[in-house]
């Protein structure tokens, strides 16, 4: 009797999963600083600024780490597919491979989903920055920064459907705000308007694209052409809100990706006890990580209000 090999072994599935996983389009790598964790929980106390250069004078003047900070505990995440042996017998291998590919894409995009939840809840009580107030707040204070805000309310005739010109004006204000935000020594956090990213809901995507990329808007030269990238997150459902993030210019970014254990792919497939006892194949992935807030000074919440 011949033995039919489906190719759906643990090694085969792992190779196919990782190929799709690595090829998936994701954005968290640009929006979050990756920290490799060696403990269940990490304490972040280093979000204050590094010392600036000064005249030597009487000698070195060391600066310590600020006291603001918080603990972040890695979460364990998993996803598992169960395939009936009969589906393999009925030549459904192609469809099963498609599902494995979908599993890889969902696993890869999960970090983007976590960032979207941090954005959505950033002005909600309990979703705090390292300075003890909500990540998006009108009263951030750290050291000598003074009170400052990363919350804006640009105007539009229709808050849920801003025009290209209205989005352009909102973007101008958001860029000016990011460039004006200060660190704990009172110096600007951002010294260049580089690495800017507009993150918006799908309903605002084309408007934002045109506002950022058009050379002419309303018969006027668009000085903001090419000033930022535009990303649409499908999990952002509030149609009057968008976010400007800065991803270059410093070691820190608006978010921190704390990786405790990289993704692993395992299977109970051909020849396993699951196949023998239940005629089922199981394909699963597991990882441990956390996504948390980084520098509030690299993020601005924009909520359109109607004129």
C-alpha cells in the first residue's frame, strides 16, 4: 500500500508559514522601537532625554535617569488551525495552504493591531504615558518641559469627511506641534520634520494621500508634498480622527515593541497522536511580546471638529 504525502508536515508548514510571515506588509517595525526582553516584565525608566552637549567648564556633569517610568509585562499570544483528515483525502491541500498563509498574515499584522488599539485608547483613562497622564493629553509635563499638549482639534465642514485642503491645514498644525514639543530639559524633541507618518482610518486614506502627495491643491502649490507617509489601519473606525507620528530623529519612537519570545510554528500532523485518535491535524503559532507607549512627543492626535 502506498503512503500519500501531503507535504503538510510540521517542517513543511513551518517553512511555508515563515515565508508568508516574512513577506507580509506590516508597519510596526517603523512605528515602534524594538526591545529584546530577557525577563517576564521590563521596567522602563529611560524615556527622558540624554544630556545635551555643553562647554567643558570645570569638568564633566553627569546626568542620571529620570524617575518616570512604568512596568510592561509580555503577553503570550497564540493562533491554531484544526484540519480534518478527510479534507486532505478530498484533495483540499491547496485550500489548506491558503489558510496557513492567512494565519501567517494575521500573526504578522497582530502587532499593527496592537498599535491601533494604543492609538484608539490613547486619550482614555489608564492608557498612560511615562509621565503619568494619558498618552494623548493637553497637560504633559516632564522635568523642565513645561505643560504641553499633543492633542489637536482641526476644523472641517464635515468632521467625518474632511476635504483635501482641510486635511492639509490640519497636517501643517500637527507638524508644527511635533516640532515644538520639548523634552525634560526644555529642548525640542524633534529638530527635523523627517520620518513623519499619517495614520488614518480607511475612510480618510485617499484624502490624506492627496493632501500629502498632490503638488497643487486648490490652485495653490502644495508645500507639504512628500512631507509624510500615509498608512490606513482598518481597525481605526472613528472617521473624524487621525494621527501624526514621527519615526526618525531619535533612538525612541512613539511605541515600544517588547519581544520576549519570537514566533514559533508547531504542528501535530501526519503520524501524530491527533491524527491517530481524532483524524485531525493541528497547526499552531505562539509568541510572547508586548506593545506599549514610547515618546508622547512623537505622536499627535487630530480630531476634526465641525465649523
